[in-house]
């Protein structure tokens, strides 16, 4: 029997996963904390961790001598010191596929809503008016190019959904081999090429030191005038003051953001208040199916590692 700690659950329901882990003979502790000190105080001998948003840095990892595996409930694992985990022999597993369909659909819904000025139209009617000539004039979507930063699972599903609407879909991802590229998606070989062609830019990159702040003033200036920005990946991919400036000077027409660099959005957040920005509360992953699955895949990863088997999705 191993001690397994679920550190934090957000809005997810871990009960099915807890029952599964206990049926495998493990002892499960649900902490519901983002404080590493509480993790160390209450379950210092845990062998497995299922984590969502807690930060597991080098100091914390070195203070958990029995730890063998960390399984996240997300694609991203930037809150875990993966290099130190590797050094200590701790497997780190992420979950890249459970909500790919939901996140991709959310991104496409957001971009189409912006391009068709849906919110402005609804708000006008709800305000007692009926005057389409007073609304912003939408572009014809079939004349636009959608650009994708990264071409992983979610970006591929975005492309699949978006192809019928857009003139072209282009993508930049230096890590995808040529023989794995999708038909109908044009490959570009630099971020400059991507930015120059993207009437709509959708961000899908993992957050790394190289991608942090990617969409800064310099790169925003490379977009076509009046571009639309979509971010359902990580808030830190965007230099927030630079995007706000681009919105105000017209370089960017509008933005749809499911993620921010500070979450939850603080009172008075300028993106939330901006009339040409739509913000959703990091909810792109949600559906009746994903709420059931989000803890089950990490739970299975933990049990596989503890049983000496290969996990579904090993990061390190």
C-alpha cells in the first residue's frame, strides 16, 4: 500500500479517482491546498502526488524522500521542477489529451464569436436597440488566414474545426516532423512568417522560458493590422501591457482569452474591462466528460508507476 496525496482539485471532482486508488489498495489524502508547506507537514511520506496548480519546486521535492511519481491534471507542468524530479528519480506525468476536443472547440467558438461581433450584437438588442448599421463591421472569415503557434493535439483539433471557415490555416512548430504534418495545413518555418500571415493568431505553445512573453510589442507589430488574438494555452505567453497597447492603437482588433497571467482575474483587470476583449475563467477544458476524466488519467498514471509499469504520459 502506498500513500498518495491529491494536493488540490480546483473545480474538479476527484471522488471517482479516490475510489479507484483505494480499490488498488492505496491510502489517499485529499489536502485541497496550494501551500507546499501543508503538503510537507501532512503527508511527508507520500509516494505519489496528483496535482493541479500547486507549485512543486526543488526545495519541496527534496523534502519528499519517498516520492516516486507526480501526475498533473493538465497538459502544462511548468509549476513542477522537472529537472530536479528527474535527478531524484521522480516520474512526472502530464495529461495532454483528455480535454483536447473541448479546448479546441472553445478556441474556435471564441474566434468566430469575435469575428462575427456576436457579443456586440447581443448586447445591442438586450439594450433595447435594433440597428445593425451601428455595429462594428465584421470581416469575411473565408478571406482570412488563421495562424497556429504550435501544432500539437489541441492545435490540430483547432485546425480541423477551423478549416471549413478560413481561407488558409498555417502553423509553426519546429518539433513536428514533416511526415506527421496534417494535409491542408500550411507549414511555416519561422515565427516571423507565422505572425506576418495571421489575421487570427491562436496560441497553443507550452509555457517555457523560451515562450514566456512571446507575444510582446515586437511580435504584435508583425501581425497584420487589425489581427485577432486567441489564447487558450497559458496566460504568460502574452506580454499583457503590450497586448493592451496593441488593442488600444488598433494593431489588434480584439482578443479572446481563457487564460491570464494572474488568475483569478483581480478586480479592475484591464482585460476584463476592455470592450474588445472577451475573457472566460480558464474554463475551456470543461464538459460533462472531462469532469469525470480529469482525475482518472492521473490516478492511473500514479498506479502504473507504483506498480513498476510505464505510465500513459511520461514527461521526463
